[in-house]
C-alpha cells in the first residue's frame, strides 16, 4: 500500500518524459525525490520508536514493573538512574561484557582474538 501511495504521489509530480531516453530528473523533480526521502526517513524513525516503546512496555508488564516502581520516589529514581547508567553507559557505550569476553578469548600462541574481537 505504501508503494502504491508513493507511486501515485510521484505520478502526480512528474513532468514530460522523452521516449528516446530516460532522464530521471526531468521526469521526476529532484525536490520531490528529496522530500519523499525525508518523509520515508521520518516514518521509519517513528515506526522504530513505536517498536522500542512497545517492547519496553511489554517487558515491563511481564516483569511487574510500573511507573510507581520507576518514578515513585527518591529511592526508585536513584535505582532507575543507576540501572540506566549500567545499561547505557557501561554496557552499551563501554561494552564491558564484550571486552571481558574478548580478553578471555585471546589465544597467546597465535595472537588471534575471539570472534569479532579486536587484536590490538
């Protein structure tokens, strides 16, 4: 359905086409292609954001976590901030477990690291 909408949108914005050769930017204006690209990127971003929010909500429900346990008081805020720091700062950006796995997978004889590990 999305392809049909884009096809109709592009058909509405097209100009005359030379039958001897295809000159794309005379047939479809470059501004139209640019604007469609922006619209598609916005839709993809919003769909990804909705997917992450849905995933987080479902995981929270299955674990019995609600807004009161996350933002219910100073202790809950402190615990949530600490969990956020561990998840984003240490695991995602610092990749602590990944580096520990690489150090454990190093083979001193051949100098080849584990799968995906850097051999610096």
